[in-house]
C-alpha cells in the first residue's frame, strides 16, 4: 500500500478533479491518494466523483478553507 | 470563549446553515424564489454584468475619458444610469451586496483564505478569460445570469440560444484548460 499526495492548493475547478482522476489511474488497488485543496467546490466534486467510482473517501478540514480529500482505491 | 466557539462549530444547525454547502436543489429553489422577488419588486429579472459596463464608464470618467456618447450607452435608461452614479443604480449595489455576502458566507463558515498564485500561466489565463467573458457578456447583452437564468425563467427563447452557445464555449474552454493546465 502506497500513499501519494497531490498538491492542488491554489488550483480552481475542475483542475483538482482532473488531476485526481489522472493520478488514480496510475495507482494500484489499496493505494491511497491525498488530494490537498483550498477550493470549496473541489471539496464537493472530488469526493462526489470518487464515491461514484466506488472508492473509499474521507474529507478532513486541515485549516481555514483548506481540505484533504483522502481516497483509497478499491478497484 | 474558545469553548463557546468550539460548541457552535459542532452545532448541527450551524453546520447545515453556514458550514456545509447547500444541495444543488436547495440552491436552485432559493435562486428561483429570490429571482421571482427581484422581478416583482424591480420589474427586471436578476442581472449582473450590465452594471460592469457602467462601472467601466464611471472609472474611465474618473481619469477624464467620457464614454457617454458611445452607442452602447445611447438609450435613455443608460444615460440616466450613467448620470445617476453608483449608489442610484440598484444592480450595482446588488453586485456589491453579492461580493460582500460571499465574503460574509466564507467568514461564517470559517473558510476564508488568501490563496497563493501558482504560476504566471494562471494569471495570464485568468486575465484573458476575464476579458473574454466581460467582452462576450456585453456583446451578448448579458451573462449566464441575466441572459440565461433570468431569460429562460421568463420563457424567452434567447435564453436557450445563449445556453446552446454557452455549451459550445464551455466545451472549447475545457479542452483549452486540459491542454494548458494539465
């Protein structure tokens, strides 16, 4: 199990989502991707996409207006 | 004091009203109700970018450039708005309210943040995009609020034409975005 971090701070929609999609493709099952974002609409669409794909998703508010979306690839 | 704010931050009503984003349906219903009120009280649907033309005109006037003779300000109502100034123009004041309201909302959610600029490329794209959107909105006679949302709500065909063109522009824009930013 590997852990990857994707720095999307300062990036607006839909860049965090596209970056997360691309990164997830290169990862193996049970790897974990942590997407760092500070754009509130990415906090909605990144988890929404990942859940639709069936992955395990957790959101952590790490600071004012700053989140980490933690995605575990399940398939 | 800290204890008090910690308790508020965990309060369910606070979270639903101020912290978590509204659902799409919830937002849509509120927009529809507010636009109905706007139409009923002002006689016009909600619009945003029309006022930006006046903001530009007033700014240019400050540095000594008079644009009141331009064709785009030729109508009687445009002349009146130009002469009346910022505070007499309801649309301008409402736009200011939207900006202040957005600030208030982000502060209430404790999500205010100065975001760092990632690259020169981001700045260039933002400036070009902003200019294109502003110019396009003036040519189209409105933006996605006035020319789309308010127009379709008033059963105007122009709103649907705008929507079709918006989709084409959005498609091209997303291709450019992937090309230059990924």
